[in-house]
C-alpha cells in the first residue's frame, strides 16, 4: 500500500486504516505500507523500516517500536540519513 490514506481527511483515513487492518488480519496477507506519517508507521504492523536514498537506514522489530515515538524516529533519521527531514509532513500528519 503506497500512501493509501494520504489524500483523505483524518476521519476517512482512520476508517480506511481500520478496514485495512481488518482485511489484512482476517486473511493473513503479508502487507507493506509505505508512509511518511511516522505515527502511522509506529502504530501499524510489526516492523518499521526506514529508507534514505534507496538504502535501509534502520529496521525496527516490534519490541523496539513499542518504546518509540515519532520524535525518536526523527532523531534516528537525523543521525543516519543523508537529507533534511520534512518535520511537518512526518510528525504532524495522522
């Protein structure tokens, strides 16, 4: 799923995410969600992988993700990434 809620208002995006989680869980579909929304990346799924310029800069398991918030991911990106982070888009989006 590539930014499948990006163009939706917050209520519609939340409903689409609920339906998506239900379908994935009921059918045991392996699924990858692409998003710039760090909060959604931490709340959804079992792993969070962040890319920068086509390379993996970190891959977090469920245990690691449980202790993190969006500012933690931004800090990790700043340490390992090669670009300036777009704070508004990544932190403020829901």
